[in-house]
């Protein structure tokens, strides 16, 4: 893994080829929304300094969750505090439906030419720059027959009563519900079939976020759960007896959607920021830190990480994606039904 100093030096060396290079701006800093914890640390110590070195744009982070960014954009009215949005695609779809986003100017994001298929939305209405695949993770000391398919959650009796799932407020639950409809019903929006099949898995433990699922696996509260590679590889780094597999039907994925906020006033910087995130070196660096799958085909996964990160390169085609813009119309109803019928 390159050191922070080496990473910043590489970005500075490349700055002459990027927009705004070498022209550090005197105006107020460009505000970048990002998440807390390890995300905030990486953004503050590595990504923002690298972005400034490469583009000459002074920037600062605003830490929160996707729902917080949504609230601030809505509350800002005609003057959003952000010119760029970061959040899971299903959350982005809500703001998009409300008219808060405008199409990307792809001429200002040349690194997007390297995106894998499926990561650029139709009509350039946002793109996914950070990919965290979700597979089936399990405790090796609690499971005799490792899972091979999503359907094993129903078919393998040793998983009964030992499954962990996300709460409906987490994108992971919505992904799992839609996958269930796709596997057993007429399609990913066949909610009647999806709910009926999920009820067959009861009782199961619910968690609100990936770290909580990982903690349940670590404690042995659950033996198997859909969870992203990031959390499982971090558990493995701590010596936990956990493995994660690519189900035969494909993987799900948390995909961070980046969009231009129509009511923001720093749209050139917003495009430059998205372009910077897609830089192959940045994508490689994030893979080393977060165990994410590079979104840019030109990014190189380190030799140490390659055997631990199966969803990369040609295997990116194994990601099962759903269309979210139309799902906005039923999202509230689905969440209410989950809370009433699943609890």
C-alpha cells in the first residue's frame, strides 16, 4: 500500500494535467460531504489534501450520513451547502426525483471513461464511484456446509434461526428484499413474493448498519448474514473466524452515487472532485484502505489484496443491480410494510 506521502506526491505530480491545477483558490472552501469514522479520517488526511494538490481547490469535509446530506440539501432551498452529493443510489434517487440534481457534464469528468458497465446512470444522471460488494458471510466455526447461493438461506436447515439481516432503513435490506423478489417471484419489485419468502426466514436478527452485522458475527449471535467485503476483511484482519462467498446468483453492492446538486454554486469544483475520485490511483488507494472494488477499469488492485477481493476486473459483471428511480414511488410503502409485517 502506498504511504500517504507517496500518494500525495503522486497526485501533486499529476496536477498539471487536471482542471484548476496549481491555482489554490482564496474563496471559501469547497464543502465535501462524507461519512464518519474511517471514512472521515481518510478524507481529512489523504483524499482532501490530494484533491487540493491535484486541482488547487481548497476543500473541507462535512461529516454525516446520507440522510443528513439529504436534509441539508432540502433545507438549503435555492442555496444548497453542497454542490456535490454522496450517498447510496437509492437515497440519491429520492433527491433526483425531487429535482435537486442536474446531469453530469461528462466533458469535465474524463476519468469516467474508465467506469465499469452499470456505474454511469442513464442520461448521465449521476455515477457510482465507490463500490462495496455484498456477499454471504458466515462463521467458519458455526457452519458445517458453507453457503454457495442466496437460496441456501432457505434451503440449508442449519441456518434456521441463525441468520442476520439489515433493517429496512439500510440499503442492504432493500437490496436483499429486491433480490428475493427476483429469485422467487416475477421480478425485483414483486414485493408480495419477497415479503412472503423473507417471513420464512424468521426469526432472524436485524441490524441497522454493516458494523452492527459484523459485530453480531463476531459475537456469534448469528452464523450467516449478507454483508459487504469491507466489514468481513476487516474482521479477518482481527483474526475472526469468518469467510465470505460470491453467491452463484451474483452479489449485491453498496454503491456510492455522486451527483451534481442543481442548487449548489461550485459545480466546476464538484465535477473536478468526482473526476478526482475516479482517478485510477485514488481508486487503488481506496481499495487498499476500504477493501472496495475499484470503479475504474484502469485502477490496479495490489497483489496482497487481489486474492481477498474476488469482485474486481471482469468479475464486476457479477454485481446484480436494480433500477432505483422508479422504486422511489413505492419506497415508503415498502418500509412501512416491513415495519408492520417483519418488525
